C-alpha cells in the first residue's frame, strides 16, 4: 500500500571492497559553482594583483570596473561570492547590496567589501546595507584567504539550510499524497472501485446533519 521498495543488501565487506577510501577523502570538497567570484573594482595594478591572488586561492574571478554593468550582471546571474571595492568611483555599494538583498537569488550572494583603513563610515554603511564582511586595505594573502574561507563556509551552511528546507517541504508533500491515497483506499471497494459501505454511511451522516440543520426533507433510495 505504501509502495516501499525493499531489496537484499550485500555484506558490508563487499561494500567496503567496492568503494575503498581514497586519499584525502575527508577533505572538504568545494562546489564548483562556489568558486565563481565577481570582483567589482577599478582597473589598475592593484586590481590586477588582487585578481591574480584570488585565482591562486582556487577561485575564478571576473573583474568588472563599470558600476552599473556590475550591478546588472549581479542581478541577471547572482554570483555565489561577490567582492566589491568601496573606493571604486561612481559605485554605490549600499544601493548594490540593498538591490541584491531584495532579489530572491541575490539574497544568497555572499558580499565581501574591501575598504581603506580610514574609511570606517563607508564600511559600516556597506554592512548596514547588506554586506556580509569587510576586508581592510592593505590586502595580504593571509587575510584574504581567511575571509574567503569564511565566505565559503557560510555558503556551504546556507546551502545545507536550503536543502533541509526543501527536504521538509518534500516530505510534507509526500505525506499529504500518501494520506490522500490511504483515505481513498479506505473508502473504496477494491473490486468495483465504487464507494464502499463506510463511505456511504459517512456520506449519509453528513447529509442527515445538513438536512436537520436546515429543516430540509431527505429522500433515500437503495438499489440492489
């Protein structure tokens, strides 16, 4: 009735021999999509060095210097990770973050803002607008690696939370379908697929209550 599939499982020794542990198997595996990174910064030697450093850390950076084009690109295909330089002329980091957070997909983007050491007000504005973290200049490989590792962990955590929510919704939907099927089976004759005696009595009780509550006449006809 529940259509639960069963099968004989092979011995555990055979399972272990079929899939032996690989070297480094316990290491964390990155999602290829999470390695994509959108870098919004002005053209120059500093940005070129940052792109090279991000690439050496295992990411695929896409650098954009046009503020409006960067926002449009982020909204069209929200990247998992976005690094923005608050010193980029003409770039409103607050508007960019707020626009992203208003989008269902953009709300999942991890935004790392890069700010000068003396621009505390700009960094706070970016955080209040929706940025996840701030990295102060000058940038060194150790601090950048630390921030990107933190971003990757947060992305993994968000992904697991989304999977759990989807699993709960799917389980609830499957339970509702099974419940409806069980009710149908309980109220249907298996041979003729017509409503059975239990269904008839329940229906009669419901109609009787309606007739009594509204002082209506009730006719009953039984054919054999």
